[in-house]
C-alpha cells in the first residue's frame, strides 16, 4: 500500500501541468497567462480581398443578410490591428480557413493561426464554431500555439465591430485569454 501511495505521488508530480515536458524531457517552465486584444479585418470585397472562396456546393446561393452561403469554404490572410480602423498599427495576421456551416443563419467553423508581431511571430490557433448570428460575446476555443505561446489553450471572446451583410466585410474585436508556457 505504501509503495502504491509513493507511486501515485510520483505520477502526480511528473504529470502536473506545471511540469510539462516535450518528448526529449525538456521542461517548458512555469505556465503563463496572457490577455490580448486586437481587431481582425476580414475583407471579401474589392480588388484586394483577404478572404477568398475556394469551394462551395453547387446549390450554394447567398441569402439576404448572409453573404457566405452554407457549404462555402474561404481561405483567409486577414490583417490584425491595434484598433478598429484599418489605419491602426498592424499587430499581426490571421491565416487559415473557415467554412460556412449555418444552414439557417450566419455561422462558421474556423481553423486559423493568429501570428503576432510583438511576440516575434509566435502564434496561437483557434479551431472552433463561430455562431455569428448569436451576436456579441461569442466564445471560440484556443487549441494550441507555437513559439512564445507553446502549448496554448484558452478562449477568445468576439464582438462584431462592423459587418456588411451585403458583401461580408467585417471587423471583429478579439479579446483572447491564453494559458501557455
């Protein structure tokens, strides 16, 4: 019984999150909490769009108030800025894709890597459902990261600053909470 208790304590210490290590046994150090706020500029219109449709079902047709028809897939390379104006200081980029998954309203599933200039290009990854039609306060899952955000997990709270339902252009405020090493 005593051996079993000692084994249990050793396992708890070895696998405690603060003792995270990679496959080579290198420890990452103490877990950190980082809060970020920025604006994502998603542009589907004009001569230089940052989101481009790459696939959709043959039956996909835009509905009023939903410029991204159900089944449409977009590849994105969006600009991230400090403030909501496009002329604000650029703080990074968001690259990835999103698919329109709402049959009865504007909803997306996205997988996007958010690279931030102030962190030497380190990034975190969001892979989550974005129920755009639900309005402000939408919560998306942060599922990973690299560089300064290695092993990131957390969430992003979204607020729509601007949305043109005719062409899909949007400015979205992201408030992100990350736990990482």
